[in-house]
């Protein structure tokens, strides 16, 4: 995300330097920015800080008093005797399992599809649209649809396959379902981004590689992959973040089943904060998860930078 | 095209297409089956006795006012798209073309908040929306989502890429910045505005986690939380659930067919909405 923006920012600065600043009244520019900034300040800036404040309190939405408790909500997450410890870390590991299983597939399969679609052939735009189509649908639609298709007794998947499996009610099947459905649903998104990246690789590089000899694999390793690097960084970080945000699939397809094993961190945080209304504790959990994601993102950025050297 | 045998090539492409399309076709076919036929083993592909009884059930139940949900979804998604176009285009224009103190700071703040995952904002935003008296109203679905940074970045980038000559000509003719913005910049930006409108509409139409926690009354629901209710209420009466899913799918699939170029363009340029 950041890398992508940095590049665009540079491009912007160059263009701006070329032109003269517009003459306007001193206040006018602020009037343009004001409507957006009001919404942004109210629903992004304020809650980001407010959430921290909430996490330092025993904040029960339904009770009048919201006593300040310092870091207690955070400590409870690391105290194995606390009421939230087991469920919280179970949900964190559910999110971790889902991320570890889905990210490699969501990086590799869309790349294959993008490589296919990067050739020129009649009907290319049509097939690109078809592969992208499920992504246009919301998680609610694909959730109830796959709940039906994967129904262990009545679903189409078990009717077609030779054996029958408890797709939504037992492990490891539930994970296979959640990962499979997610790949089916979101693959088009990464494929389209890869495709845009592939189309930016200059053709001459491929021609040079062909003259040098070396097969398809060498071409892929020495031209395609390096050419995709900026896009790849964005896709890796973005896919990890989206997988760590997983909510709707578990909510609708497995409902956390078999017990609470496939209940993701976001599901548990929403349950604690917005169903049980223990908002202080839930806010603390959400910040801890954020810190984990920042660390992982920073690690990925470094990994990409080291490969540079 | 490099040498591939067309028959093998198209077999692969069409086979893959089936994986993506077949589940959606199954949804369509199931919506017109009877509950018994929908779960028959072995399954029938085409409805033996096509019926709209699933839709009748859906419309006839006061607890699942699907048409109302549909209307609410249209209102929320359209409202947000309009709001995003208005506030983002103005802010983007100022950030791209006007000089003012604090511009870098504002832009920097918007960038910095991209690193805040959306789930962190849900609980405090619930309280803010509560304070505004917007819980259980469509305002909760329309306004907060317009704070997303994507629209501003996307349009700012587009405005920066426009040639300045037309704007400068307008300036020489005595136009002020608002006239330049509305009569020169916006008309030149129609494709970008269309892309942003479509992406905002789709994102809002599909939003799930936020509406299920800020809406409580069935008559205020949009389609996604409505589908979760249907799944709970009709458990294995799958034709009814699929009929609901169909109602939620058709508008976005149609929109995608008409505006495919804009959707794909928006996604491939951005991906920022995560």
C-alpha cells in the first residue's frame, strides 16, 4: 500500500513542479477540503484515538459507569486465568491458520490465471470478466450460497463427489471449505492486479530473454517476477491483511463450527464488543491484532527490500 | 498469440469458467425449485416443476421484508456513491491543484490512516454513530463509509494526470476555481468519476459486518444482514434463501456487466480499499 502510494506521490510532485500554483482566495482551498475532512475526522481520526481511550476503561455499553482501568484489558489478554484468554487466542490462531492456508493459494493461483489472460486471444476480456464475477458479489451472498452447496447432507458438493465429507461441521473439512470458498470468491481481485502489472512489463525484456536463450522458466524467473515486484509487494501485504480480516465466511458458512475452532479474531472481537457490549476488552483485542499485523507487514516490506540488495 | 492449440486452450478456459459460474447458476435454478426438489439426491439440474413459491414465501413474511431490504440497499449504496463523489472530488481537486498551508499535513494524515485496519474503527464508530442518533438508521450506512481514503487518492491521481492547458485557458478568461473545477475538470474526469461511483456502490451494497451490528430492525436492514436473517429463519428451505441471494446478486451482476471496464479499472489501479 505505502510503496504504491509513495510511487504515485513522486509522480504527482514532478507534475506539480511543472505548473504554476493557482491564485485563489486564502480560504477557498480549505472549503474544498472541508466536507471530506469533516467525515474523515469524525469516522477515521476520532475513532482511531477514541478506541485507544475505550481500551483503557472497563467500558460496558450497557452500564452507566465506565471506570478507568489502565492496561488491565491488555494484561487480561496475556493472563491465562482471565475469562477472555482462551477464547481470544483460539480466535487469533483461527485467523492465523486461515491466513497461512489461504495466502499462498491467493498469491499463486491468481498469478497463473493472470499469466493465462496476459496472452492475446479472442474472448480474453470475456474470460477475465467471468473469472472476476464472484468477487462482485458480497460475502453475504457467497456465504449463504456455499453454506447450501457444502451442506453435509443436502448439498451439491457431496452429491457430486464420490465420498461425502462434513464440510461445514468438522475439522479439517471446515478449513478446507473456508479457504476454498475464499479462493474461489476473491481470486479475480488479485488476478486483475497481477494482470495490470504484467502489462506494464516492457515487451523488449521478453524479446531480449528469448535471444539470450533459456526456456520459459528462465523467462518467468528473470523477466516476469522481477517486473512484477512492486505489484507483488502490494498483493502480498494486501492479501495478508484481507485474510486476517476474515469474518463473513466463518460467520455464515461454519458459524465457528465444530465448536468455536473456526471463529476468527474479528468474529470474536465483534462478539465481545458488539454483542456482549464489553467494549473496553474488545477494543484492546483489536489494537493487539493491529500491532501483530503491522509487525507482519513491516516484515514483508523488509523481505522485499533485502531481495533488492 | 504464441503457439497453442486453440481447442485445448479454449477447453481449459471454459472449464475454468464453469468453476466460477456454475455455483451462481445453481443459485438461480434452486430459487425456482420446491424445497423438496432443491435437496433431492441425486440432484436435478433444471427445476422439474418451476415455481416462484420461494419468492412468494419471501414476500409474504413480515419478518423478512425483502423488497424493503432491496430498497434500503439501493438507497444506502446510491447515497454513499453520491456523497463520495461530492466530497472526494472536491478534496482531491484542492490537493491536486490548489496551494494552501497544511496541504502536505492533511495528505500525510490521510496516508497514515491507511495503515489502520477497518476493524479497529468498528467499536468506537458504533459509539460515535450512537451519539449522532444514527444507530438503526440508513445514515449509519451512508456517511461513515464515505471517509475512506480511496476516492480522494484515486481522483487526486487522475486530476494530476490531466493537462493543465484547458484550466489555464479558463483562468485567463477570468474563471474562478469553482468554475474551473465544475466546468473544466469534472467534465474531463467522467471515466474516473464513473469508476469511483461504481466501486463505491459495490462496496456499500456488499458491506456485511457493519450493517449486522448497527442495524436492529428488520425494516431498516439492507440485503446482506437480511440474508443472514433468512439463513437463520429458513435453515434448510434453500429455495427461499437462494431467492434472497438472487435478489442481492442480480443488481450487482448487471452493474458489473454494463460497467465491467470501470470495475476492473478501479480494482487494477487501486486495491486500496482493503
